[in-house]
C-alpha cells in the first residue's frame, strides 16, 4: 500500500495522469472488477452490474452536460446583461453630454445619426437620411475642404483620430459650430476602413466666446489708447503696446509694480484720495492726469479708470485707459493764447482786457482802492507806415508795446485794442494823483525813438484817463468810452499828453 501510494505520488509529480494512462488504468480496474464478479456470481450478475454501470454513467453524463449547458447559458445571459449595461452607460454618457453620435458604414456609405445629432440641427428623428451626403450638404462650403481633408487623412491612417471644427447648417438655415471627432473602429485585412464612429459637439457658444475674446485681445493690443490693468491691490498685471509707446516703459518693466511709478508729483495726495474714493463709490473715474515718462518728461493725459467687479460685487481688477494729449493740450493752449493775446505784440487783446478789467473793478471796490484806465493812441503813426513801410510800423508797435509795459508796475495790465490803440490799467491806486508818474513814464516810453532798417522811427502818444469807482455805477465798456473821449481831448489839446476824463 505504501509502495502504491508512493508510486501514485510520483505519477502525480511526474504528471503521468495523461488521458491515456487514466483510461488504461480505468479499463484495467473495470476488467478486474468484471472478472471478480463473473468468477463469484456468474454471467447474470456481471450483466446486471454492467447495465447498472451504464445507467449510472449515462445519467452522470447527462447530468454533467445539463450542468455545463446551464452554466454556459448563465454566462451568456451575464455577458448580455453586461453589454446592455455598458451600452446604456455609453448611450447615457453621450446623450447626457448633449453630443450627437454617428456610425458610418464606410463600405456602403450608410450612416446612423443619433436622435441627439439630429436634434442639435433642429431636425426630428425622421428628417435626415441615413446617408453620408446628408452630412456633406450641411457642412458650410468654406469649411468643407478642411474637414474632408482631416477625414481623408484619418481614413488613410495618417492620423490616429479624426477631429475637425466646421459650421453646419441647421433646419432654420442658421449655422452651428460643430466639433467633430471620431475614429475608424474596423478595417479589412488589407487595411481598408470598414466602419467609423464619432461624436458631434455643439461648440457655437464656445466659438462665439472665443471670437469675443479674440476681438477684445485685438482691441487691447492695437488700441491707440494706452491700457493698463491692475489687480484689486493696484498692482499692474498687464499693459498694451500703446502704454509702452506713451510711457516709454516696456511691459516687463512694469508688471507687478504700482502705477505710482508713472506719477509726476504734480498731483496732490488729495487728488489721488478723491480718485480712489470715486473708484470705490462709483466704480469709475475720469479726469486729466499729469504723469512722467520713463525719459523724465512730464505729459498730460485724459484717463478713464473702471473697476471690474465680480458677481458678488467685489473689485477684481481696475482697467485704465489713457491717451497722450500733450500735443492736443499744447494746441489748446495755443488757441487759448491766440484768443486772448494780440498776435503782433503778445499783449492781452480786447477780450482779455475786458476780463481783467472786470475782475479789477470788483477787487478795488472790495479793497476800497481805485484803478486808473488810460486809453493810449499813438500820434502820427500812419506816417511811419507811409514813409517806411508796414514792417517798420510793426516794428515800432512792438517796441512801443514793450517799453510801455516796462513803464508800468507788475500787476498792472497793458492791452492792445488794435491798430495803434492801447489801454493801460493801473490798479491799487490810493488816489487819482498816484497814477501821474506812470502816465509820464508811458508818454516817455512812447516818445523814445526806435531804429529800423537804418531809420529812426519816432512817435508820441495821446492818453485819456478815467478812474474807477465813480459816484455813478458804471461798467467796463462805459469806462473805456470815457477814456477814449479823454484821449480825444488830449489829441485836440495838441497830442503827446494826457487828459483826465471830465476835466477840461
Ligand atoms: N504797421 C501796422 N500798421 C497798422 C496796424 N494796424 C493798423 N495800422 C495802421 O495804423 C494807422 C492808424 O491810423 P491813425 O491812428 O488814424 O493815424 P495816426 O497817424 O496815428 O493819426 P492820429 O492818431 O490822428 O495821430 C493806420 O494807417 C492803420 O493802417 C498794424 O498792425 N501794423
């Protein structure tokens, strides 16, 4: 027994349980058992036993086959269930994502378009033929070549997946942007594509947002205005090209820095405090700012700052737009000057005189003082023009203007009304007599000879003087008319002298 056990162990160890050995041992066992039964009980018993063994064997086979079939059936059902679940999951995922599905039989050209695919284009389930031509006729003509090229490249095996973006015509004639992705899922032995599956994603909103972003980026980059964006703490996070052109600072030099680096120092702390207050309360600020370029040059610009707030009303960024208006400002100042100053002598003109006279009249009355207004007309000026030419006349007018100005005190005003007529306004006089030294100085200044083109030019002046305030209230025009009348009296009296209004 011990030896047999050892042999069996070896047999198992050496893997001798091959079908041949197994069957040979079984046959030997059966023949031995058959001989034993036949020798003890005879043929009848042996036949009965064999019949019994046959019945047991067939029954066992039947039982085993049934069990195997039942197990196979159970596995098939399980696989089917898993497949259904998997299909359900995929269908749910694709339909739930809003994407449309297509399944193309490349060989015969038929295509399955999912309900969602058709719905995306505004079509009902029955409104689209299951043909590839349906897709081709709906793709925007401008996008067709590109998408077909991408498709062909994938069919030829040149790209691992097919992906294209194109516009597709909907039922109502409008176009939707579609992202189309797919791949060949089966090929013939020769590598010919047999079936291809893909999905359609509606990216219209995304495209529109992208276009808006591109537009905004283009405006930002190419705007003539300088644009500076800061974070909520006021640190610069982006600037455009015009910013660099206007300020002289490159983008890298200012990122992360405070816009204070542009400050010229011309604006007070109160100015910036008011700006921040407006930004926090109103969300925007607009005004003129004097800044300093990298070169050190101070320049003026009109600046518009807006706070960018999130849905919760928290300020996220500040966007500042500004344009360099130095040239405009200079031009404005030039126009302002031309409007108020005489082009030949650069003295205040009639307009500015009226303004200053008005202010002076208010001031002297408040201070309890007096002002004198002298109307000056040159004597014999026409002769200068006639004898030496207009240029000589201009030269004399400029010379006389400078000298008269020097004859007056600082704070007094000398204006040119036109031609050879001037007006001098002398402020802060204690009484009428206080102006007499100035009147003499004016006459002397006018009478001083001037040289031009080798000629000596000389004129004199007649001055008519009036004072303010007077017993009767009067305005600046009335004052001027009084002085004009007094000047006429001075002319009548022989010129080169002054006359007070109302004094014969
Ligand atoms: N050169 C020059 N002449 C001017 C200008 N404006 C006016 N005139 C001339 O100045 C002259 C002024 O004329 P009047 O004041 O009548 O001549 P006037 O010789 O001074 O006469 P009286 O005042 O009576 O002494 C005119 O001949 C004008 O043509 C100017 O801008 N430049």
